[in-house]
C-alpha cells in the first residue's frame, strides 16, 4: 500500500517522540529502583556487560558463545526476579517494556511494513 510521504514522515516523528518520552520515564523508574538495591544494580551492570558480549558474539558468528551468554543472562534475570519479589515488586519490572509489544516500538514489522501503532498516527494526521 502506498502512503502519503509527508504524512508518514510526520507520523514517524510523532511515534518516535512518544517512544522517547516513554523510554525517558522508564529510565527514571528503573534508576530509582536500582538505587534502592545495590544487588539489583550489580545484576543490571552484569546484564549490560552480557549485552556487549552478545553483540560481539553475533558479529563474529560464534553461536556457541551466544548460547552461553543467553543462559548466563537468564540466570541473572532469575536472580533479579527473586530480589524484586522479595521487595514486593513485579518480578518483570526491570525487563524491557514497550508501548507496542508487537513491533517493540520500532513502528515497523520485520518485513518493513508499518505497524498498527505507527499507522494510528498516520490515520490521525
């Protein structure tokens, strides 16, 4: 389907602004939660380090490393969930959250077609 180019550009801009604002709020919420628990902060740092290792493994095509890194990350997520539960919080509170879980806020699907969340802005315009 063909879309009006200028309207789609504006829709993408509005979508991106909404996602940025959401992510900023999520970052503040996450920072406050991590500050409340040194152990959660330690786990978050370890997960960040694993994400860099995962990127490197993916770029070099080391599938066995990817499997190990995923296993390590899952173990850390389990520890994180246990701490959050002890604190009386939702165990998934520190997992990534999205305005649109379908496209994970990308605005497009893997095939490049616009997601309904982006099309909502387009239709409104």
